[in-house]
């Protein structure tokens, strides 16, 4: 009997509501490990989760039997509850609506992994808005500014 084989890699990007810097350095890496475990528990393969104080990047081996929107909804909800339960953030913590998702081939995985791994140094040189709109343009995704995340320079 034939089996189903797949290799689907995606990068998810989502931001803290209001782009507040609530993902504090003292707990951030532990929190990202928890998020990686949540991705695994949702039936996908977590490759790397990293980010900075106001947004997160997740590189995921997607299970094609599950939807991206369901993954993001459950990941945001679970991680939101986790942060509040641990009291790592104030009670008003939440993720912004929406997210970015970008697909990659196996040949791009090392480069994307390194890019996500080095988020802190990357954002010393480039704003989140420049990064995000750059990805949208690179992937030729049409967008309107009013439907993007709230960006710090817009607030």
C-alpha cells in the first residue's frame, strides 16, 4: 500500500499586539522553546523558533493534514495563556491579529534557519517594518499598508 510523503517548510511571523516589547530577554529563549514544543504537540515539526521583544519567527515543517490557520490560531492562544500563567508578562498581553507565512524549499533551509537564529543582530540593522515588507515584496505578495501589523514608527 502506498504512503504519503511530504516536505513543506514554512516561516511564520507574528507580532505582539501594539508592538509592545513584552517578550523580555530574561525569559525569551525559554518561551521560544515552549512555543517549539507547542508546534510539535500540534502535529508539525518545529525547526526553530526565535525572535525579539516584539515579534516571533517560527520555521516549521508543516503537516499537510493540518491547516496553517489552525496552527497559528492554536499556537497564539496557547502561548498567550502560557505567558500569562507564568506571569512573564502583564495580564494585557496578546498577539496582534494576522500573521505572515512564507514557504521555502529544502535548499533554502540553512539560510532561513540562520536568519531566524540571528534575529537580534539582524534587527540592530533593520526595522521589523522593513524586514516584513521586504519579505512581502520578495515573495510578490500584494498588500495594503492599512492591513499590515502596527509598526513602532507608525505609533
